[in-house]
């Protein structure tokens, strides 16, 4: 009878496929809910039922998060080469070519500057669809240049991560990008320029073991898989099943590894609030900053020219007091919290 | 001679056995045996040179993991017999997979920190095969900060398959522990000399290896992923590790070529002495510069020149409303 059931199921699956023509419907990876593309779009590619956040492209994040038309792409000229002449079944250069064609990006990270509600920022947005959002020489160099740009402009840095880790095809050079980016982030911190790290589904491996985990503020989208080792590797190592919800945003928040979980629909508002807060902090009287800027001149040669950022500080001095009352669901919030997801179930508590 | 030997070492082992046997017979009264002994010793030397010069990358991986290789505490015993080990991260626990402590070498105070593997099964369980948990990396950072407080140079010895991938490690923030060390090591205002003495396994190695100088033993490896892990992902077959080891280019001479390590020698003290007088900011600037230069990439005149659409590509995911 098994064969019959299987055959029937196969038939049903086929019918389902027919009922779901490409481009109209999608099935939620998490809860299986069938979702209209129109509705998905309206919800910024999140499931209305279980709040699962679909993976979206770097350019889509730019559209969602930044002020319209404010984004100026930088460092796109920095691209991968093939230093190890790496090949397995395919050549690394062919993989890059294919990734470029399928994503329209030239690397796994899209860098630039822009504004959010008028507040200037330097942004680096990773794209998982480009070779699993993996970190290698060119991506590392782009991020390094973005960090330098943030130090020189004193505009806050936002890195949104979505990555399987360091890229194998560039071997040890990929690993070294973790040192390169974090060594510069140490200077960013010296200079007193804020760094907000946003973790999305999934962020693992070398990226979590470097810049993604050292933000002054670390935010994550709900239910994102975040960890050092992937679940498969851990399962193989410890030879037991992993607990429900292990390595998801909510688990990390509980373990003290995140500041907040922010629904995609609230991310722009939260970032705007944080940028306003840090802008207010920047205006406080400060003892002279350490010589971050002057000592950096020598690194420009190592890391290419730094463009002057286009962002402008908002004219009216904003108050760092958050708009409260937008989020009745977030009762146990501390005094100075940014607004939390209003429409969505607040996943922070 | 007990212990484990690798297949390609067998010819050397055979001669060494013969030499052992002859030693008992070779006396001044038997000049023939003496001659034979000298001949065999020369042959063993030649064979050793020949075999080790021609090793494949995969064979070097095996050497780097050789169970008879000296580990961190073996080096410490020789160079710093007065070593005083310090314990604990002051947050969660003490991790025996990383040893850290104070030493005085040639009148120079040093902090020495390294991954520690076990020699037998029992010891390996205690040392977790040299795979540290977050508390190991946090202990290392705590003691490195102590070193910086007192201006003491730091020597790190790298020998790990990788940071431990387990439940507790993830719960306690393995990634954060590694990331924090990598960032803080760029900050520490004392000379840092890192030596890859065996296996330099990915982030778990780098988290102790952001040094002013990175040295590597001849038959050590340093890699973004284990050859087995790489093979499992790319070839879908962990037995293709030999091919992966070739592709990854993870030996000391590869890394020298890729400008990741500085030179092939173990003269740690020479580097400590040459760095100790460096002004602190200069030291940090040079360390940063070293890592900024790492990576091989192209700078295209225009992205489009390489056939890459960049200006306004079609969005792979449908745009939001
Ligand atoms: Zn769902």
C-alpha cells in the first residue's frame, strides 16, 4: 500500500505545483503557509503567519532601509580574482561569473553610503545569493574600505550580514579578511564612531567569528539562524539532536549575544532611532579623539582611495528621546528603548 | 620506538631499526659493523631529507597532526622551564584546551599562550583534542590584557583543528569569543609573536594569531577549513581530503608565498627583542597595516569592463512594495 500512498502523494504534489505558478505564490520555509507574492511584498518578504523572514537581496535591503535615492554605491571596482587557482568539479572563476550573472552584484557585499531619515551612514550589506554570502579578499577589502570611510567621515557604520562564512576558494586569504576587518573595527571604536551589526538568516562561520559579532549594537531579524558552527556540523560532532530553536535569534537573545530582535518592518525605524541617538552623542563635548584620522592616512595606500561621503546631518537637532507609545505590545521596555515591532509579535521578550 | 608512524615515514623507520640493532654490535673490535653503522646513518639522513622535501600537501597535513609532534607544553618545557600557568576566564570556567601563563626567557618576561592537544585518549578528552570553548579564548584574552597592562610581550603557539563546534560552545558565544579576540589582539600595545606549531585550524587558530609576526614551523598547516571539511562540502566526499589539501594550499611555503606568514623559522626571541622598543602606536599601526595588505583582489576600471552588470541590475529577489 505504501507505493499507492506515495503515488497519490506524488500526484498531489504535482497538483500543488500546478496550483502555485511561479511568481504568484510562495510557500513559507518555516510553517508551510502559502503566501501571495503581493501580500509577501507588502510584508517586506516576511510570513504573516509565523513571522519567518525570507531571504532578500542586498539591493532590496537598501530599498527597505535607506532613504529613497540616497544610496551611493562604493568600492564596486574591488572584485575577486582567483589567487589559488582553485578548482574542484568547477573552477572558482566560473563560480564567480555565475554568481555575478545570477545576482547582478560583483561581490558578496554591497557597500556604500546614504541616509536614513536624513541621518548619514556608511552601509555594507551582504548578499547570501552571491556564493553563500561568503567572505573572501574582495569582500573583505570592500568592508575594510567602508570602515575607513566611516572613520574618516565619522558617520555610523551599519553592516548587515548574511553569510555562510569564509570562502573556501581563497583559502587562508579568506580567513585573513576576518583579521583585516576586525583590526580596522578596533580603530573605528578608538575613533568613537558607532557600529551597528545586523544579523539576518543565516549568518554563520567566519563572519560571525569576526565583524558580525562585535557591533556596539547587535540587532537580528526574528528566527534567523546565527552561530559559529552550522547545525549539521554540531550534530555530527556531538551525535545528538539539537534542541528546538537552537541557534535562532530568540535563543541568542536569551543567551545574551544580541541587543534586540527587530522585525524587518521595524528595522528602518529602529536604525533611525539609533542613528539619532548616536548623532546626539556626537554633539556632546568630547575630549580630543585619539589620532584615528591622522594615523589612517598611511593605510589609504594599502586600502585604496576613500570617497568623501555624501550624507548630510539633519538640520534640526533631533531629540534622542524615542517616540514612545508606538508599541503597546512592548510593555517591559527599558526607558530608552527604540520602538519595537508594532504590527508583529515582539520577539524580544 | 613505539608510537604512531605515518606511511611515508616507513623507510626511515626501517633504517632506524637497523641502526638500533647495529648499535649493540658496533664496537671498536668490529670495524665492519662500525662502518656499516656510519653508512646507515648517512643513508637515513639522506632519506629523511629526500622524503620530507618531496611531501605532498596532504602528507604535510598528516605531519602537522602527527601524534608524536611537540605540543605547546613541550615547547614551553624547553624554552621556559619556569612557566607558571594561569587559569580561568573569570566568567565561566577554565578550558584545558588552551594553556596560558607567565614565563621568563633569557631574562625577558613573556606571556605564553597556546592551544594544547593531548598525547593519549585520556589526555585528549581532558584537552578536548585542542579544540577550545569560548572560555578558553576568553581566558587567553584576559591574560593577554594582563600582559598589555604590564608591557609584557606575548607569544602565542597555534595548534588546533578548530574552535569546538558544540552546544555549550554556541550557547556561550563561540563566534563572539573568536571575534573579540581577533579585534582585541589588533589593539594590544605589546609585541605579539604567533607561531603555528602544528595545525592552524581556521577561526579557532586566528583567534590566537593576530600577531605582529606570524611564524610557521616547516611542516605545519594553516587553513580556512580542514581538508576533510572542504572535501565534504565541495566534493561531497570526505575521503577527497587529499585533493582538498592540494587546492587549499595550506602549507608553510604556500602561506609564505601568499604573504600570510613572515618567515620560516622559530627565532621568536629575535622578534620579541626587535619589537620591544617600538613606540606603541607605531606597533599598532604596523600590525594593522600587515593585515590590511592581506587579500588578493582586482580593481576594475569600470565594473562593466569585466562583463559584470553593476549599474542597475535586475533584482534577484522581487522588490518590496
Ligand atoms: Zn511562516
